[in-house]
């Protein structure tokens, strides 16, 4: 019989740090994307055809790049490993819950969804909590799809 190894540090402060990071990143991303959309709409107001601005073309890649760097640095400081298994799903699937929260209730729901999303995926880094964390992530993703497409 193998006994589980005790954790070197408690898990809860680390995943709460991930949740706070996710909430801050989600709120910042929403604010920047809203500002970029408003700025582009103002510039393209006089154009009748298609109008692309630098704000339109660089907004999403810039948000992803900033979020990637911030998550990698913060997760390294928090000791959340393996980062290669946690950060990509956090970034790639986050737009669904964030868009659903923004559609449903606004900026505070975006912060809450970003925190919950980061918390659940960061918690999945530990074997002991992997199944409940992935189940919570899947439930959040399905609920966001129901809000967006239902």
C-alpha cells in the first residue's frame, strides 16, 4: 500500500493566489478589449465598408500574450506545477466562461468567472484534487456554453 506524500506547502493559498490572478487578468482583459472595441468603433464611424484598425488586429493577441506571461510568472512563484499542463487550458478555454459571464452580468461576473476558472484548473495540478477540479471546470464550461448558445 502506498501512502500519499504530504504536500510541501498547503494547496489552498496557492490556488487562491491563482484565483486572484485569474480574476485580475479577466477584469483587465475585459476592460482592454472593451476599450479597443470602443476606440475602433470611433475610428471606423466614418467608413462605410470594412474597417480594420490596429486595435482590432492586436487586441486579442496582446491579451493572450500578457495573460501567458503573467500566469507563467505567478504560477512559478506559487509553485503550481506542471505549468505546461495548467496554463494552456486556462488560456485557450477561458474565453467561453468569460464571454458568458460578460453577457449575463457584466464586469463583476467576469472577475468571478476568471477566478473560478483559474482556481479549478490550478487545483487540477494536484493528483488528489484532479477529478473534482476537472469536473468543476467542465461544469463551468458547459454552463457557459448554455448561457452563450442556449
